[in-house]
């Protein structure tokens, strides 16, 4: 079983979630639009196509699943988020 990977992302920084033969998925921290909401952008590419969407989550939410990857949010602030992937 693989160990969890821990990351600290500042606004605009991203971490790669999955990488395939022709595509990849990444998670980008987009900050906190208000004190109760945090925003994560999911960025995906496949071949020469790409797309992205924002997820707006309650600031107290700790577990999400994106692109088949379980993510635990340890802490979130206006300028940075600490998370781990399982």
C-alpha cells in the first residue's frame, strides 16, 4: 500500500493527481472567496484538449474524491492549503 503524499499549496500552485498515456489531472488551489468557502480548481488534459472547473467547498470539509483519488484537507487558509492524497 502506498503512503499518503502531503502537500502545501499556495494560491495558484498545483499538484498532479493522475497521469495517463495521453492525459493528466491536476488540482490547483484557488483561495478562499469568503471565510467559509475554499476553492479548488481541477485541471485536466487529454491529448491536445484541456478543461478545468472550480470546486467550491465548505471550509470545514475534510475529505473529497477527485478523479478517483481520495484527498484529505488538513487545513485551509486564505493563502494556502495543506492536503494529502491517498
